[in-house]
């Protein structure tokens, strides 16, 4: 969609970066699900191997990784709703930039509710 400046609506702007972030978070979530299904399947093959894998997940580094995973899921979910609204509302493209800021704000608020409790659990404040 050409703009008055002769560029496109998304190239190098917020829309492009939300598109990139949506693809990256989608890939990360897919990769997690692939690993999750694989490690869960281990319980049927070897309960000892399953327990060993689960033991590696109960480390602070993996706890920080879980923060990244939850952040990816939260952004991907809210941005997916934004994409639906941009596609199906008559004025969606006009408000896509504002909706991106709403997505980012909702993501920050959601993570602010998740982080304290999760980090207490990760770092021993059960």
C-alpha cells in the first residue's frame, strides 16, 4: 500500500517490526512445543531419561527461558488479535500503529503480573 512519501505502509515502520516479531515468536513457540512433545514422550520410553530431562529444566537458566517463552506467547496472542482487527475492520489499517502500542502495553502489563511470582519460584522464594 503506497504512502504519500512514496514508500510502503509497513517497510521499516512499526507494521514491519510487528510482522517480524510475530513470525519470530511464532517460530519460538513452535520450537518449544516440538521440544515439549518430544521430552514428554520420553516418559513412555524411559522414565529415568524423562526425570533427567525434567531435572535440567528446574534450573534458574531455564526459569529465565520460561520468562522469554511466556513473553513470546503473550505478545504473539495479543498481536494475533491485532492482526485480525487490522484485516477485518474497515479502518483497521488506519489504526494499526495505535493497536500495536496497545499490544505492547497489554504485553507489559501481563508480564508485570507474571514476573514477580515466577521469579520468586525460580530463585527460591516459594
